[in-house]
């Protein structure tokens, strides 16, 4: 455990940041999971709406520094491809 005052403060700060980051990361994962479930189960309109919500959640995570901006772009790109593939007419 930290002994010095500044070390205790840094520990408190890191604990608060960790909790905040966990919440943002969890919300992002949930939004992504909803897209995947909507693509597999429901109509394409539901998947599109879920994708828009996931895109917002991913952008928030990137803006807050929870995930890297390129990782966010990669996640959004892969989700978009998945949604488009589901919406495409089946041959």
C-alpha cells in the first residue's frame, strides 16, 4: 500500500479511472454484442439501429482513451461489414 501522500492520491485517482474505464468498456462490449445478435437473429433494420448505437459507444470509448482510435476504427469497420453482409440479398 502507498505510504506517501502523493502516492495515496495517485492510487485514489487510478482507482476512479479504472472504474470509469471498466464502465465504458463494458458498455462498448454490450453494444457490439447487440449488433452481433441482431445480425444473426433479427431483421436487417434492427442490426442497422444496433450498429449506430455501437458506433456511438465505440467513439465514446476512443474519445475517452479507453481504446485506441485505430482500434475503434477497426471495430466499427468490421461491424459495418457484418451488418452489410446481413442486409445483402441472399442468392
